[in-house]
C-alpha cells in the first residue's frame, strides 16, 4: 500500500503528497467544530438571535486602528487528539463564551479540496441562560475575539462558509412548518 509523503511539517501543520502527486495540507488536530448559539429575544416563537464570534482569520492580516481586522464566525475550534466532536464543541463553547451547554448536531462539511479537514456543526439554545466568565485558551488571537448577538438572518450575510452552511441548516431545524 502506498503512503502519502510528508513534504513539509511544523508542530501545527503537515503538507503531504499522495502517490499520484496530489498535495494537501493537514492541520494537527485536523478536524474542527463550529457551534451556533441561539437565543429567543422575546416571546415570538420563530424569532432568534445568534451569537457571532468576531475573530481574526488568517485570510486577512490588515489592521484597523492598530488592531487585526475581525471576521464574523460561529464559535469554532479544533478537536484535541482523542476528543469527540461533541466534546470539542462543548469545550470550545465554554472556553470562548462561558456557556455550559448540551449541543445538538447539524451535520458536517468538508472544509476544502486542498485540506483533509471535516468541520462538525452543532447548535445550542441558550435562551434564559447566564454564561460564566469565558476562560479563553490563552492565545493572543483568541483574546482579541469578541462575542456579539445578532438577528439570526445576519448569518446569511457572513462570508465564512460555516455561517452560510449553518444558516441553511438551522433554517430547516428552527423554522420547519408543522402544518
């Protein structure tokens, strides 16, 4: 059996080449989670807000007023070695928001053709819950992130693929007709 050849490696990533010459990136802790926290702002049954995590993304290192530009995302993070996707989702939510939640699965998607990463999607309703203080993971990039509540429809305008996919999947879950 042919194995993929390592072309380049750091403690965080490995670039590999398959026996047929296809090159791809493998991130350590390669798979990730994206979690959508929802709450009902009032008594209307089909009205939701979504927690948006404004965070730095490697696609744009421009600074605004001396600070990295931040992008709207759900709560995200990588799975630790041996950790289930559900456990990673709960850990990341607590770490980045302070909410202790049970998550519900929304599915998964393949991040891209040049990366062998799967992103597992989850959501949780935090209506009426009060978060503890978010612990963060100690990294600078996580410390500059901000959490903001937005109307659910805001997800539709976000460029991050998990937001777009989450918007479509959550619409089916939250707004399915019982007629």
